């Protein structure tokens, strides 16, 4: 439940401060971190590492 409160609070911050340009940056960072975590624990790790 606390995770969703953090997301809601961050979204309220973006709306209040008019910082909509931060949303894509945060989204890309989250997607890349998910990719790295997934790559460490799978059999496709060598293929993902060749991309970077």
C-alpha cells in the first residue's frame, strides 16, 4: 500500500510544480532498472548484456 502512496505523492508533486518533463525520465529509469534486475536472474543475460 505504501508503494501506491509514493506514486500518488510523486504524481501530485508533478502536477503541483508543473514538472511533467520528469515523468518520462523516471519511467525510463524504472524500465532500465527492471531490465537489469531481470537480466541478472535469467538465461537471456548474455544477450541483454551485448546491447549495452
